[in-house]
């Protein structure tokens, strides 16, 4: 997802943002601080692809389609 679009969705989200953390065997879901996420995504240029996506339920994870763009 594009950086400015992702940041807009995070700001507009009412409720927690849950971040997916995975290794080879396990996947964990952790609630993140929105301000910290915004600081991290502010490092990208406005129209730059971040490689992350957020769904309507507030789950933030890797954008599987971004690798193919």
C-alpha cells in the first residue's frame, strides 16, 4: 500500500491496530501504538510503496502483492 494512503487509514481507524509478526513456524498478533506506526511510515515518501497493508478490521500485515509490482 502507498505510504500516504496507509497513514491516512491508520489515523482514521477507531480502535486498535493489530500487527502480524511471523517466523517460520508461528504467527503472533500484537496491538501496536498508532503514533509509533505513523512515525515508521513517515520515513517513506508520500507515493512510495511500503510493502504493508491494513484491512477493515485493523490488521496490519505484509502486502503479499507488493513484491510483484
